[in-house]
C-alpha cells in the first residue's frame, strides 16, 4: 500500500511500473519457453506449414498445404505466421510469436478497460481490480494453452474479445468523445480481423453478443442511433473484404465452395471429421478451460441476478460490464452448443468473459450494486471445493509418471519424468496452494483475496515447472519425430515419395520440407502405390505399425530410428504394385 501511495504521486512512474508488470505477466504466461517444443501434431503443424508455404511461394492470396490449395480457414493467421518467418526466420518460436502477442494484447486491453471504467475511484482500488482482471485473463489453462500454440483459434478469440472490448468502451464512455471514437474504431477493425481469421463467425458472434445485451438493457435502438454505422462499415470492409475478393477472383468456385460451403456451413450444420457431441458437450469444458476460476463462476453468475433487468437498466453504463460478460459468455456457449461439429477450442471466445465475470465478483466496479450481495457462506463453500481440487491435483501430479508409463509410443517418457523431480515439485506447489487456501478459509474476515493461492500456484507452475518440463517433453516426445522428418527431407530422392503410415504426423510436412502422403495402415499405403508404381519410397511411422511392410516380397532398409519411430526405404516387390485404386489418408482438423 505504501508503494502504491508513493507511485500515485508520480503518474509517469506508476504507468512505467504497471507496464513492466504486465510485460512480466505476459512473458510468464505466453513467452516463457515458447519455442522449446517442436510443432505439435496435428493441427498446429498443419496451420504453420500453410504459413511456411505461403512465404516460400510468395503467394499471399491462395493458402497451400502439402502442395495443394487449402481453404479450411481464411488467411489472417497464415499471414501472421509467414510475416513472422520473414522477420525472424523459420522456427517454432517464430510460428508461435503472433498468437502469443494476440493473447498478451487481450490481457493488456482488459487491464486498460477495467482501469478506464473506474475513473474517479481511488488509485489503489482501481489497481487491485485491473490487476485481478489481468491475472485471471492471463492465468487460465485455455488462454495459456492456446496462447502458446499457433492455431487459428487464438486469432479468432482474441480478435472477437478486442472487438467486444471496443464496443463496451464506446457504449460506456458517453461523456468521453475520444474514448468513444477509439471504441468505434477498435470494434469494426477487430471484427474484420476475426472474419479474416476464421470466417463469418468473426462477425456473427460479436454482433449477436451486442444485440442480445442491448435488447436486455432496452438500449438497442438508442445505441444503434449513436453509432457511426457508415464509417464503421467502411472500416470493416476496408480491412476484411479485399482478401475475400481477391481469393474468389483467383480461385473462383474452388474457394467459394471449399471455404463458405464446406468449412463454414457444413462445419456448423453437420459433423465433420467425427467431431460430434451432445448438447452439453461444452459444459465440462467450460469448467476445465477456466480452472481454477471456473469453480467460482456459478456464484458470480447467480449473484448478478441478471433476470432482474429493471435493476441493471438503472445502473450506470460503466457499471454494466459484469452483465455484459454474462451475456457474452452465454451467447458463445449456446451458439457452439447448437453447432453439429464440436471441438473444445471452439468456445475459446467465452474464456475472457468468464475470467472477467469472476474478477468482478471479487472486485465489483464502482456503483455496480448487485441485487444479491455476496455471502461468505457461499464463498467458503466454493473455496473448500477449490482447496479439495488443489489437493487432488497435487496427488495426481505425484502419480503422473505411472500414467505416462502406459503410453507405448513413448516408453522412456515416464522414467525421464520421474527422474526429473518435476512431479514432486508440481505436487508440492499445489499442496502449498491448497494449504494456503485452507488457512484463508479458516480466518475471520472478508474473502476477497481467496484468489491469491490459485494465482500463486499457477504462476509457480509456469515459472518453476514449465522450464524443466518443456525440454523434457521435447527430448522424449517431439524431438524423435522432428529429427526423422528432417532426415527424410535430406535422404529422399527427387522423385521418391515420402509416406507417413499409421498416424497423422503433419509436422513431417513442415520439417521435411516436401510433400507427404498419409495412410492409415500399411495395407492402405500399398493400395496407394499401385497406380504410381515408384521404384522406391521413404516410409515414416511407428515400428509396431510397419512390421508387415515387407510381406509381399519387397525390400526394406532401415535408414534411421528414434525411440519407436522408424524411417525406412521400401522397394516394392512385384506383388505390391498390382491391384486397386489408391486411397490416401486425408487432412482433417
């Protein structure tokens, strides 16, 4: 408190210290050992390879993967990866840098929004709330996980989040023309980026959130009249439409049918790649992706009593961020629950809303009086659940090597993990957090600092466990595949096909630097060779899945092995090049 008081008298120094703190938080969450792990199979490796081929071809309009046009996603993420490769060279770190920056931008923007909404409040209270919001935005499994993985989900989710932040800034700052204009610029620009990241959903989702919220507040037509709709539409189209126009002009029906028909309409209305699920599919994922804060999310939602709309309509606009986040959370949840294709990453756009809901539960905005005050009895109940969860996780961390030993693909991983001491370190951190939570629950007084043990444990894992775990996972799980893929690119002849058999290791395309044919089995690979009849092929796969490769009289030469992974040269025998049509494996995500 004394430090804050001294800094309060020096605004420039306070801003500098705050900026340094936010940089440290974002480094810890997203940049710490960002490039240690090789690209992860299969989605990240596929996504990054498109960016590499874009740079290699110098074709910034038509995305390609594995040598073929690829219209599953729009171009924004590929542009960012290709640009990062051009600036910093081709590496896993450069591939992930753009998503880490986008994840960090959301954390910083959340801090700034909370700060601006509390103008007139004492600086210590504003700092506590803004920092709590930033910590919860940064330190949750979803934002950390996807903020370190170069896939399109983080580009979409962060752009939607920033667009909605822009809307709420403009909506709430009716007496601040400059801030309103900033909001009205941020909103369409980031909606356009979201559309460039994953298609129409980037406009549909923020639009649906805004409309539902304004209807609940009985402000729809009032706010729409206040918006500079023409200028916002021009900004949106200027950013979001040029690539779509050029892609349609260059690729015609292939682009329009492949992107809008298959990747958007069919993905929403039918099940693709076997990713189905019941209507409640995302409910457990809401809990998992926001742990440990999700334990307090039901209490934060119920405490608002947002069904008492008359109360919230009388609140100042600056105090309405919590109900706005509730609408945001529920709209995204319902939207993707209705969709036929279901993947956990689809609901990533609701994570910032859930994090801010919990932050505002502990540190409400000024004048934001909820109809139902928080009670220590309910907070203690959820706090005891939190302590129990931490204790269970501490126990699970200690026995983790036993579970890892059951994976036949990585027989040495469990031993290496146990030797590292990391399970005991992780278990100790979680046990200390559980004990600290219990101490807080047994003390008398307010419970507004109940979040501290969770945040400290999460930060401790990122600071102490990740630096040891990332190199270990790279050495035991990722490096064998990467090394064999690089070797395959070096050893393959000019016309010699490279086959990956038995699994979708899309990173082989990236690290070998050449087209790859994927097959689900040796039998499928033989069918795929019968038309082309190559003199020889390189075959990449796990040993147990390649054992019957030479059963038809062919010759098999082992070029290299890493763990259970093998790189072979196969010369087909006469019986292997006769028969039916090829049936290569496809690229699904």
